[in-house]
């Protein structure tokens, strides 16, 4: 029983001691929206509600090991410029390419938001890849 407790406490320490560069970063580059979440106005787009809920679930399930950031073109244009692939996609396709989803800087999906299962898969694969290196 003591060994189990030691192993469990080791895992908890490891989770809390993670460096910023060990986290999986999922970035969602949103199309122009009326507000940061898009959940405003008289009618709410169910797609925007789904992605907001999925982001909250991922953040909760992975307890800080996965960071999810959403960027609005109208409010954070510098973020779009900082990722050369996203910038190139915008130049070639215009805002029709949005949303763009990237994991640790690599574009994974364009034109539609990722689903909760996709976010989980990306987070799990990136976490296991990081732990192997």
C-alpha cells in the first residue's frame, strides 16, 4: 500500500512541477466574431457553444497539462501574424479558412472547429509524445 501512495504522490508532484514548455498548447484562431466567445447576441450559434464547452472540458480533464487559447482576428491580430502557417493560410484563402486549430504550433484543422474527441486525441498524443522524449 505504501508503494501505491508513493507512486500516486510522485504523479501529482510531476503534474504540478511541469514547466511551461512541457504543456500541450492548442490554439484556435477564430473567424471574426462579435465578442470573444461568440456567445452573444439574440441567437447563439450552437457550434460556438460546442467549442466553448469542449475547451472548458479539456482544460478541466487535463488539469493544467493542456493549455487551450482562442484568438480573435479583430482583437488579437498579432497572434495570427506570429504563426507563419496561419498567416500564409490567411493570405492564400482569406478569412474563409478560419477557424484554424494548431497543436504546439502545427496546424491540425481548418474551416471548422475541432470536436471534443479531436481535442482529447490531440492532447493525449502530444502528451505521450512529449513524455517519450
